[in-house]
């Protein structure tokens, strides 16, 4: 009797192992997309549309700091509220809606998305700082920008690692 119970448990455990392995294989064959193809699609096809909005918003944000004295705070605030923040929010929506097929590219997408979200939060903090003339908000915005830079660096590192593994040349 003990042998039958032992064999039944062993058979169920082995069947569970095979089921787990089979499931992973099914997921890969269901998508039919390799990591290499998924990365190339994400970086070269999907992401550029979002990047246009991102780059425009960042240009508006950076212009104030590059041209100190040539733009007053109210004009800067209006540019952030009316153009930069909506473009960042559109960028966030666009990236969020990108469908990826592999876990590796999902990780890339998440790093990039989190970076953009932090930048958008920073812009909103700057608007709040201007509205309330609160220097603490500017400190918080600086912190968010630093976090965004770290996330963007993480994205670049992950992208380069995947590219190296998949034989992809990344042009920066």
C-alpha cells in the first residue's frame, strides 16, 4: 500500500513538472516572437512615436534652465501646463499601450515607462512650486529627475545586455 501511495505521489509530482515545462513552451510558441524580434520591434517601431512627445516635453522643460532670465516663471509654468505635461502624459499612454511579447522586453518597457513617469511628476512638482512659491517642491522635482535618470540608465544597461545576448547592434 505504501508503495502505491509513494508511486502515485511521485507520478503526480513528475506530471506537475512536465506541466510547468509544457506551459512555458506553449507561451513561447503562442507568441511566435523571439526576444530579438521583440526588442527590435519595441525600440525601432513602437517607442519612437512616444519618444517624439517625450523629447518635445523635455525640450520645453530644459529651455527654461538653459535660457535663464529670458523666460519668466509664469510663461514657463504655462508652457509646462499647456504643452510639456500633456505631451508627457501622451507619451506615458503611448508606452503603456505598447504590447510586447517577451518578459525581457516587458522589463525594458517598464524601466522606460517609469523614467518618463518620474519626469512627468517632476514637471508637475515644478508647476506646484511656481504656484505656491515653495522651494521644497523644487527639491522634490530635482529628486524625481535624478530617479528618472537612474531608471533611464537602467533601461540603457538592460537594452545593451539584451542586445549583446541577441547579437543586436544598438545605435545611440
